[in-house]
C-alpha cells in the first residue's frame, strides 16, 4: 500500500507541477477536507451500528446468529475463537444486507481478536479481507438508487449478472486464500526441516503443556473439535492451542 | 421490499430485548461510545488515502493511466469506457461513485456500458481502503497476499459480469 500511495502521489503531483502547479496543493487539501467530512459521517454511522450490534450481543441474538452460520465460518476461518467467530458472523451478515459501513467496525474488532503471525497477517485475516472485498451482498442499494435517479427504466436490471459476478469472485477469492494457505504451510514445513528441529517442536510442546491440569484441557479440546465453539476457555489459551496445533502440524 | 428489511430487523431486536428483559438502552450507549475511539484509529488512514486519490483524479493522471490500460481491458472483454471505474473502485468509494455517475450521464444507465458499470461497481469493494482500515488497530503491518488476491478475485468477477451483461 505504501508503495502504491507513493507512486500515485509522485505521478500526480509531478504532472501537476508542469500542467497546473497551483492546483496541486488545492487538490490534496480538498482530499483531506473530504476525508474529514467522511470521517464525521462515518463516526455517526459507526456509533449507530456499534450501538445496535451491542444490543444484538446483549440479547444473545449475535450468538444465535453465530451458531447458525458456524459451519461456514468454521470452514472459512479454521481455529478461530468464539469471539472472533461472532464478530465475523456480524460482519458477514451486515455485508450481505448491503450495510457496508456497519460491517467495517465488526471487521476491525474481528481482526483485533485474532492473533497475527508475528506482524504478518494470518490466513484468517487475509480471508476476512478477501471475503469483504468480493462484497457478497443481496442488494447493492447504492447502485440501484443511482440508476433510478439517472432515469433507468428498470433500475435493478443488472442484479442477475452482478450476483453471478459476486458469487464467482467470492468463490475464486476463497479458493485462492485456501491455496495460499497450503503454499504457506508447505513453505513453513520446508523451513522447519532446514532449521534445527528442536525449536518448533519445543515451542509446540510448550504451548500444549502450559495449562497445568492436562486432563480437562484435552477433553475441552476434544469437545471443541467435536461439537462447537471453543467454549469458555480464555481467548489467549484458545489461540495458543490453535497455534500449537498449526505448528505441530507443520513440524510433522 | 428491501426498504422493509432493516427496520423490521431493528424492531425484532428491540422486542427481543424487551422480552428477555435486557437493557437495550444501556447496551446501545456502551456500543456507540466506542465509535470515536474506532474513528481516531481509522482517521489517519482515511485521510492519507483520500488525499492521494483526490490529486490522482484531479491531475488527470488517473484518466491517462486508464487510457493506457484500456487495450488490456479489451482483451478481457471490458469496455474501454469502464477502465477508469475499475481503476478507482479499489481506491475510493466516493471517487468511483462519481465516475459511475459520469458513465450514467454520458452513456445512459440502461445501455450495455451503463449496465456493465453497475455490475463492476456493485460486485466489488474499496479493497485498499478496507484492508488498511481493518488492520488500523492491530499490530499487523504485513498483509501478505490479501490485497492481490482480493483484487484478482474482484477483477475476474467484473470480467464475468461484463460478459454476462451481453447475454442476460
């Protein structure tokens, strides 16, 4: 992103330097102005939707929604904690309803509740970005409204191609993320084969043994694997067990 | 029809809170209070991206780049009039919306180009913006293949959408 930003600024300001130097700063300041105005609008929208989602959480509807969508979320975001799954569910529901601005704060919270791969985005984070980007939604209401104001006879005439395009890009995106996950795992495996084998194994063993009473731990994990949400385990241990599983899988 | 969905969901949620004797008022206050904090994290990214996009458009460089890319777009069956839209869509929602408006006034909303533009806008998202905002509060700085994958997927979706607009 940083490079693209630099490229855009350099080429644009460079062009304006020769074409119309007085417009350069004016254009950039206008962009900043627009950003402030948009931010004000977005604060209002975020406040409203975060308030609404908070009611959803308090009433337990969020959890029920998460339970309904769990198979899909589990497939797309393996090893994610219960909180993360809930935020992702809310994000996906908002996206599907066409409430893009409502889905953003939930995505931010979902990312915050995931553990990164040491400053690098984990596969689940990448999946979240890709799924939100392909914008799976039932009604692109902005476009419909704009078509109507521009005198379209049938404002929703583009919906069928649009939906097919969205579905296709979503499937393609998911496939590519899953493939890159396979690639990443293989890379990790070859790396661990090169490195002294003690490090990954030692770390994995530590992650596995850290909660002291091992009996309930394994049963909790078995329960998580069999039935459902990583239950009331504290989140840190849930992610640690996820990491441990991934790392030991890579070591084997 | 769609106008009813969100208000109906809203009423349903409020009734549930009443039924379950949960304090919806307090919950709403708790939730909305976190919006300012969220925005203070997001705002610098928002401003940085939008400043660059505005000068990109006003300098005419985006138009030049679009002209340069349009032969390549033709290979994928995308009308050359939509290149600028495809270029700006991942960068800025507002910028892309004004291009879409332009397409509608120039070519009409019901023409092939107008419908293609609708599909392109409707089936993709502001990928760059979204990916920066999502990570604005976490310590993750390297996004890996997230943006390339998202861009490729939405672009291929747009290609398919434009092809479908011919037959559907």
